[in-house]
């Protein structure tokens, strides 16, 4: 029988995940989701909604995927882990809160469950994790977005977003400070920090580019291993222009990896 996946939330990312897993056929399937009691959404065939966490836990899914945001992670993930359910999390920025991160780690230990963070809209993190074993000297994350994409954030107070003539740094500081000031941009900064030098030693620059048309993420690092630079320019996910398509693919890949049959990826069984 196919592994049963439950999602927290059923927005653009969960919808994309459910459709993609259904296309693979035979593998894990999204069968359940946790919705807020007041939210109405049309669900695809085969997906059932719960509106409280006890009901979701009672369904004993094989894996849960949080795709609902920072507050939802804080509200649901500790209880799921404590109940022994493995959880993939996409809203990593929430874990910049030291107390929540400690609670989540405690819950995972108590429930003997796994917390599986995704790389999300970025990449190169496997390299960072390996490189840190020999010592990293510096890790920098740069997030570059079209100027208009920063509207409504503290960047709008720092610069005149509509009047920029060139790409301009709107924040420079640690990953921890970036997550506090720009919580909506914290997921990628957190992923880079957790893979490398941590929240206080990872440098973050956020940049508004008046000529930009897409979101770009860059991670650069130096250390005993040598040096690395990774850059990705993302297309948006159909259904939510604020979420990168890659972030949804990253959640899909994390789910497939949990139930993977072997190490040969596309060469073992073509997926699309
Ligand atoms: N790691 C990354 O690179 C990355 C990139 C993009 C998005 N994300 C995260 O993924 C999340 C989901 O993205 P999306 O595009 O699907 O967003 P979305 O807004 O389309 O969907 C989120 C859904 O979650 C639901 N929700 C919120 N709180 C909930 C709760 N407590 N219980 C149940 N449902 C709840 C909302 O009603 C909404 O339907 C984002 O909030 C963001 O934190 C991570």
C-alpha cells in the first residue's frame, strides 16, 4: 500500500505536492491535511481534511509535511513529533526562535521521531554540511529580489524602493537579525545558517534590484575544504507568486527520499 502523507495546510505548496505525488503513481500519496477550522478549501479526490491536530494524529499518517507557515509550525510540529510522527518542515525560519527550536528537538527525542528540514528555495546545503565537518571560515547568504517584492517589509523604510537606480542592500547583518527583521524572508537564511555556521555567524545581505524580474538566492562559503558559491534564480510556484517552484519541488524530493528505493534517482525509475 502507498505511504500516506498528511500536510499541515493545503495552500499552493501542499496542492502542488499532492498533485506531483499523484502523478508519480504507486509511491507516497497525500491522503490527509490539517486545515484551520474556519478555512474552506476544495480538496482533490482522495484527500481528507482534519480541523484538529488530535484527529490528524489519530489517522497515523506515515509522514507529515508542514506547508503552512511559521505560526503553524509552532502550533503543530511539537505535538506531531511527540506523537511519534516524522515531519518534513518547509517553514524553517520559525526555528530561528531558540525556544521553539529547543522544544521541537525535545519533542523529536521524546517521540523518537524525525524532523526533516527542506532546503526549500535554495541549494548547495549538502556541500555546506560536509564542509563544516572540517571547519568553515565564512558563510554569506544574499537574497536578491525585484525592488517591488520588498514592499511592506522594513526595506521600504530603509530605501525608496520606487526610486532605486541600481541594486541596493536593504539589510546587512546576521542570519538571526535577518530572521527577526524580515520574517517572511527567513526560511532560506535559516536553511543556510543551520547547514553551516549557525544563526549568529552567518552573514546575510538582502538586496532590492530595480531591474530584477525574479528572486535570486546566493550562498558563498570558505573554509578548510576550499571555497564554494551557489546561485539559483527561481520561478514562482503557480498558485502563489511568493513561493518558489523549487521550494515545492524540494518538499516533494524530501518526501520521495524518505520512501526512496535506492540511490540512483532518475536512473533507477524515470519519474516524469
Ligand atoms: N523553505 C523555503 O524556501 C520556503 C519557500 C517558500 C515558502 N515556504 C514556506 O511554505 C509555506 C507554505 O507556502 P504556500 O505557498 O503553500 O503558502 P499558502 O499561503 O499558499 O498556503 C499556506 C496554507 O496554510 C494554511 N495554514 C496557515 N496556518 C495554518 C494552521 N495553523 N493550520 C492549518 N493550516 C494553516 C493557510 O490557510 C494556507 O492555506 C509558507 O508559509 C512558507 O513559510 C518555505
